[in-house]
C-alpha cells in the first residue's frame, strides 16, 4: 500500500430547549423517527479556501445537491462570545467541507475553539458571520429535525438504565416511539448485543463509549459530532475503538466531524484533517488522507503514516 507524500497537504496561513442533558452533563440530542477524494495536492489557498475529501479516497455518494455534494459545508464562519469590553472572537473565518459519509477531523491546541465549532455545527450556537450547511439545511433546522448525533469524552450514561435503555434515551427525551429493530442493529454492530440488559457499572470504559456511540446513532443522524470520545481511554482500547468507529460509520453511512488532540488518531480516522490555529480559531492547513478504510490497519504501521503525522505536527507547531 502506498500513501501520497504527507507534504502534499493543502496549507493556508492565516444548549437550547430542544436538547436534553444527562446526569454526566453531556448534551443528548432529540431523536427523530426516520432518516430521510481525491489524492492530496500541494497548493497555496486563500484564507477562505474550501477543501473536500471523499471517504477512503473513493467517490462520495450522490446527494440531493448532486454527485459529490458535501454533507457539511462551513463557509467563512466566525463567532464571538460577549465580553465586558465587547465580543471576544473565538472562531475567525473558518471554511471547509466534509462529503457525504466522510470523516472530517479537527486538530489544534487546547482552547483553540474546536468544541465551539462543533457547537456551531450542532446549532447550539449561532455564527456571527458566515454560513453552515448540514445535509442541505441550517444548523437550527438540523436541531429541530433531530438530525445530529453527539458523543463526548464522558459517555454520560444513566446508571439506573440498562445498555439498551441508555441507547433508547433520545427517543424518551423527545417522547417519540422507539425503533426496536434499529436499536437491535446498533447493539449488534457495536458488539453490545450480549450486554443489552447490563448496567453501566458492569461495563469497561471502552464498552461505555460504545454505548454512547450507539446512543448517538439511535436517531439515524445525518451527521455525527464527536468531541474527543476516546480521550480518556488507554492507548490499546483507544486504538481498538478507532477501528470500531470506522467500521460503524461505514456500516451506517454516517458523516462525521470529530475533535481530537491526537495526531495519530486524526490520521488513522480522517478522510480530511483540518489543522486549526490558536484562538481565535482559524484554518491553518488541511490534509487529505486518501487511503481506503479497509487499509487503515495496514496504514498505521507504515512509514507513510509516520511521515504524515510528522507533517501535521509541523503544521501544528507552525500555527502556534
């Protein structure tokens, strides 16, 4: 297997009422009852450059917007928090796209605004400038239609509920009928079928994260937003769940946007790695990883993988 030169990354300088909260403080979206690559090339880009990559280096499926239309498009997005001396800019002119079924990964220093970007995409915050389009709708509509799923570093499972009942939580929050067949499928693909009746205290850390991931997928979301879901796990469990995540999102054809501090995890999972600079958050560089998901285990042990990780770390250093 061969991976294109990592130097080929494209570089540029430069809770609402509709959402419930569980005992761990994690935001849980309302459910909905039904679900309605190119190889990297080296070039300079303007501050608002947009990049797209297809999952696994394969052509993205056609959508209502036409063949290869992105599931997630962020264009010139800025956001500021109110402060005593005026707004404090947290996100500044960010633009990128993720295709249908693709995995976009955000990396950057702590506090740079990665989680803020996720909240903007989720419709939990409103941009002060720019536009966000998710599966053809604005984030506010996405939230109302219950078309986004969330998973966090803390799985936030309810201790008195079984694994199955935790996965079904979004249905209960929105007072919608459950989808037993889909929940059965999620239990199967996450390897939790034999644990459906167990309580969270009986599960390992990795299994709890699988429950959280299944819960995020319970409503068949158009986009899955993941904020360091494996950050608290040991290295071996984390690596195993990385591959589980790739398999699960491929099986469900779900578009993902993931935040991580791990460069290795970013390269292993991503179709597109977006390198962010320090606050205010801005896009410093974008790297495509045109490797089929079926080859990711082999990629992890390759010299090309190490070289690409070095290139992204160099961009992170340059962005500081």
